[in-house]
C-alpha cells in the first residue's frame, strides 16, 4: 500500500540528489539544472501532502472542504511559475558571464575573492 | 473516493524519476545531463498523475519538459565551445558533498518514518479543473496577480541582462 511516506521519501531523495549536484557541479548551467531538481522535489512534497492530508480539517476557513483539497496543487502551480522566472533570469546571467569571461566554470570566476 | 495507488506503478514512476536525476548530477557530458533532466521532469509528471493532480501533471509537462528543458539545452549549447573531455566537471568537494547530503537525507528519512502523519483523505469529489480555476480567481487571486507581475519583471530583466552592450 503506497502511503504518504513513500512520496515524502521520494521527494527527499530527489532533494538530496539535487543538492549534491548543486554542490559539486562546476558548470553554472549544471548548477541551475540541479536547482530545478530541488524545485521539483518540493513540488512533489506539496502535492503529496495535498493528496493525503485534508487541509484545515479542524480549523475554520473561508474555503469549503471541496475547495481546500486542492491547496497543495495551487501552491505547486505558483512554485512552477516562479521556478520558470528564476530559470530565465539565471540563464540570462549565465549568458552575460559567458560573454565577459569566456567560461562558465564557476571555479574560475572568482573576481570577488580576496 | 480517492483511488489507492498501485504499487508497481509507483515504483516504475519512481525509478523513472530517480535514475535520470542521478544521471543529471553525475554525467560527464552536460548535454546528456540536460536530456536526463527532461526525463526527470516527465517522471515527476507521472508522480503528479498518481497523486490525482492531472492539471498539474499537464502543466509540468508543458512548462518544465517543454520550455525549461529546452531553455537549459539552448544555454548548454551556446556556452560550450568544444565538448572537451579534459575539462573538469566536478570540483573538489565531492566527498564532503556526499557526506553532507547523505547525512541530511538520512536524518530526514528517520524523521519521516517516525512521524505519525494524520492521514485524512481530502474531498476530491469535485472536478479539479473548475475548482482550481475558481480558487485561482477567488481566494488565491492576490498571489495569482503577483505572479504575473513577477513573470513580467523576470522577462524584462532577463532581456536587459542578456542584451549586448551598444557602443
């Protein structure tokens, strides 16, 4: 029987994989790809909670029970939109860095180091 | 009401999500990593289908697999001069990263297994798509409008940042 913990463990594993990639990759686009993995893990977490735990079951809220069932999905929709905006701006920065430094190896871009 | 989730389906979709994710962070050729990222996004869309979030699954395929993956692949192709195997791919923090990430995920696993989640099936009797539309223009209208402003700002900002300087 697949329960909530299966999806939470899957989300945590995906988060760990994305975190490992963000810490070890040298390519800036590779780091952005790992951050997208982290975004997706958070989304899976939210939708899993929305599917298994009825929100606001014990507290008063202006939403009906049928409306509050989709709170996790609404949250995930906003996260997808913000992640898309972040990817666009991040890649614009990567292009500018490439144009100025001729490399996007983050170990070689250390102008602000002492 | 809410149907139980098939075991085989879950494990197949989980494998489709985790294995390409490992390939994203471990592949030497970053273009292969970009393609594996598209496969990971498809796996996550499958997870959304298992979790009765059909609109989110389709949105995920459209936005992540259809737009963000292609954007990342464009960026990879435009910022690589030569696919040189001598270029180092990983920095020297691999051991520390494995230890830190392993410890973090292990602690979270233990916490997840030990927490008594109060499982209550939500009320999925309504059709999701009209409900999501009503919610986005009803109780959640403020974040909805703010997200449109954020997207506009990101679009304008990305164009300005990536523009060539004019002499």
